[in-house]
C-alpha cells in the first residue's frame, strides 16, 4: 500500500493551507519531520488528537497536525505556494505520491471540498445539493430498500444515481468540446463567435490554425474547454502536419466534436463521424455551392452570428442530455461512481458497498 499526499485548499492566495496525507507509512514520516511545541509524538497515531509544532528541518513552518482517520493526518500550515510545495516534498521524498485532493476524501467530505472549485451557478448548486445531503439521502434510501427486500426499486434508485456521474464528473472538470473540419471552413471564426471575442486568428488562407487553441468558458452553465484545431487534410508540410496530429489527439479525447462544413465549397466529411460528432454547416450567409437541403446539421454563419445562439443551446443538450432533477443526489467522485457500479454488479455485497459510500 502506498502513501499519498494532497493539498486540500483550492488554488489561489490564502494565509493558510491544508494538506492531507494518508497511508501506512505516513505516521513514520510525520514523526521524523514534525517537532511538537511540547512533549513528543506518540509511537502510533491517536485519532482526534492534534498538536501545534514545526514541520521540516530547514523550513520549520509552524503548523497544526491533526490525526483525522486511521492512517490519515491533516496539516494546517502557511498558505504560500512555495511553503505548501516544501511540505508536500517532505512526504514525496519519503516515497508518497501526490494526488488530487478530492481522491483522498470520503463521500461526506467531497462536496464541501469541491464547492470552491466550481465555476458556474449551475454546477455550484448541484454541489450545494450534495452538501445539503442529497447524495447521502438517496444512497441511504437505496440501501434501506435493499434491506427491506425491495430489490427492483433499490436497483432503479442506484441506476438513476449512476446515470448522473456523467454530470457529477464535470461539476469541476470541464467538458471538452473540439471544433474540427477541413481547412478554411470557418472553424476559428466559429470558435470566436461562440467565445465572444477574437481568440483564434482568422484568415482567408487555408492552414491558418496550426496549434490547438483552447478557451475556457461556460455553456448553459456547464464548464467547457473549447478547442479550435488545425484543418484536417493530408499534407506534406511538417508544421501543419504536426498540428493535424494534435487535432486528431484532441478529437479522440473530446466529449463533443463540432464538425464544421462549408456551405460555399464542396463538403469534407470527417473520417470519424461518431456518436459524439455533430455537423455544423457554416457560411450560410453565402450562396450554397452544393445541395445542403437534406443534411442533419446546425446551420450557422460565424461571420454574421446567425444560428450561433441556437448552436450553443444545442451544445448544452449534447453535453448533458438529461438534467438531474433539482435537489437530486449526484456522485461527485470516481470512488462514489465506482461504488454504485459495484453495487449493481455484486448484489450480494450491495448493502455493504452502499453503506461505505453513503
Ligand atoms: N462569408 C463568410 N465567411 C466566413 C464565415 N466563417 C468564416 N469565414 C471566412 O472563411 C475564411 C476562413 O476562416 P477561418 O475561421 O480562418 O477558417 P478555419 O477553418 O479556422 O481555417 P484553418 O485554420 O486555415 O483551417 C476567412 O476568410 C473567414 O473570414 C462565414 O460564416 N461566412
Ligand atoms: Mg483556423
């Protein structure tokens, strides 16, 4: 079993920072580097106890050390980024791995810790519902139904919760939306029209965009990273070729792909028009150069802005086809989602698993 260390306080300026470290070796590391203000640390951790003291030989930052669980401590030290980094290094130099804070937290801790990282009212209100107990209430209801032998309602409750992981995983982590298509179809113009400012360079020459150009924004209250890509085509030119490789990588990782075709030049269809790909017909302000009547596409003009608001509204629906009802329980961590999946896969252990993640 490994040891893990993590900074729990959100990024930004603050007077204090909180670290947590967990694992079988953590108490030994603490005993080596922490000098309590009075007395000495006991050989084994005592749950619920805390000490004021200094951590780190050179740094000697004044911290509060608290034992908050079996094999888990919290350290409340000064908030400067460099100080936090030094404290983390005390653990990593002893072999601990750094992880994102949320991964170390139990279900009841996750929601309040995630709240400061949300960036939209919509995602904050989903997390607040969990702070107010929605998750715990629904998981408990499913467990009680199981205990009462009502397996079919328990199963549908667990399935409903599990289906909301698609939303829960993105309350902080943005959805990835990629704009792709042949050169010169207006991808960068569309990215700018959606973003609302001139983020990408637009030019009449094909091959203008060569790198990935990403922007963080909110669409219908969901955090997204919108990525404009190099036009996809076969090319002998190295620089553009590398841009195209990057574009393919971005496509593979995207949650939604907007495949742009130009109504004023013959269309180029993607090699990988899959389920997550939606066609956008651009330049509808120009006379069409091909028969566009029957195609299943959102119709826009990135130049005039026509259709862009409709496209953005549709994008919200593609990202989250089913909104969780107000006040619904939503899993916020991979551990919670995984617990739901295991409860469905192993009915014999479901009561115990639900009790664990509740
Ligand atoms: N009339 C009209 N022109 C457009 C529209 N969208 C883009 N254009 C023009 O099309 C040309 C290419 O636009 P870009 O946005 O640079 O196209 P792109 O797909 O990003 O091109 P590459 O990065 O080279 O692959 C520019 O001259 C734009 O002004 C549109 O909706 N209507
Ligand atoms: Mg471009």
